[in-house]
C-alpha cells in the first residue's frame, strides 16, 4: 500500500536479498510509479509492505497488520532514477523500477512471533542484473486490485520491446495493483527464482504486460544506493539518483531537494499516530516546514514552502 496526494493505492513488491545480515536494513524491489509521482515530482508520503497478502484468508489489502501471516513493514525511504523522476509518462517507462529500504528496527507490526527483520522473516529473492533469455517462458506475478487479495501470475515467452526500452509478456492478463510485482524466468526446487524485471504497464486487462529491464542501466546502482545511503540523507521519503555510468561517482539528492527544497529545519512535535506521515510547525511567516516520519521517531528537514 502507498499514499499519494492523500489517497491510498496498492501495488505489488518483493523482498530481495541484499547479501548482508548486518547492515541494519532490508530491501524491496517494485515499480518507480508506485513510490514516486512523476506529475507532482514527489515521493509517496507513506509506504506499507504486506508480504504473502494472499495467505488463505478473506481479508483484502488494508492497514490492519494483525490479520496477515507475517504482519507488515513500513519502509523508511525509496530510491528512484532521475530518468524516472525528471521525465513524465511514457518517456520514463524504461526507468520504472525502484527500491524501498526497510530499517530492521521498529518497522514491523503484526504477529509477535515474526522477526522484525524483513529479510529474516520472509524468503528474500535474488535480483538479476544480467541479460535474460529471450523467447523462453517468464512469469509475471502480482496482486491485481480487481482480484484482491488473490495472488495471480501470467506465464508467457519473454520478448524484448525496444520501443519502451524493456520487455513484454504478450497475453498477460494482470491488471492494476500488480504493478511492481516481479518477473521470474527460472525457478529452483524451492519454487524461488531471481527477479529480472517488474510489472510496469499494460492495457488493464487481457493483452500484455510490459516491464523495464534491470541490466545495462541504473538498476544495479539504485540497488547499491538502497543498501548504503544513510536514512538521514533521504528527506522527503526518498532519494533520486543521477546515474552517470559509474555508481560510486553517481550523485543523488533527497526528495525534498529534488522538489525544490532547501531551508532550515523547523521544530516538530512527535506525533504517535502510525498513519500520520507529516506534521508541520510553521514559523517565520510560514517560510519552512519540517517533515516528521511518524512512529519511527525520525525528524527530517523540510523544504521552503
């Protein structure tokens, strides 16, 4: 679940292995349009990740974490490419991939017998940044909103679609809500595989599903930034990365900086409501505000208003 412009919507996403159990965070892969609004040029104000939503029950996607097998996690911030953030649909489709960062502490709600650490609580899949095999079967998976909470998939031959810089699964019937769900080509004996793309766009019904490639672009760099960028650099709920071909030398700005930010920090009283994503303490003629990321207890600088 995510909140943009005051409204909640749903996408799909996948916990992925980051190669570390000591970095204090877990990583999720999804679609960029699920975390960053390319029209208003700002990150979603709230994220909630509910793994295994289709757990055999009858509850639909909601904010109640106690009716889900593993509970839910609130990501701390998102990572997107400047090629997504600075452009508009559909010219930015090739960069419609993103990563979410989940702090291992105080971000889990739900059953108390489940680990607070996301990538310990659920099986995290690998992400492949290699060229996949075209013309062979690939699976697109996700939660179509019109079938919530059913977990659905399609299985078609993977085709390259150069017009939009990625792949296409012709005949895939996944619909809205499945965006950000993984594409997997090869499954192991445990029915797990590496993520090669994510659901991005389609006609909203039977026809096709398109997805961005995760190789020969910024995707691996965004993944590295998700593993390493400190949370205090991610004001405005995320960072926007400008990839120049060398990840170590690639710059990034916070969501507040990207959307025209700057200015001082205001003082913000810590609200305790887990769903209240921002409080504003205006001063000096309403020149500045501070963003309080509710129940995690972190205060970030705001931007000039």
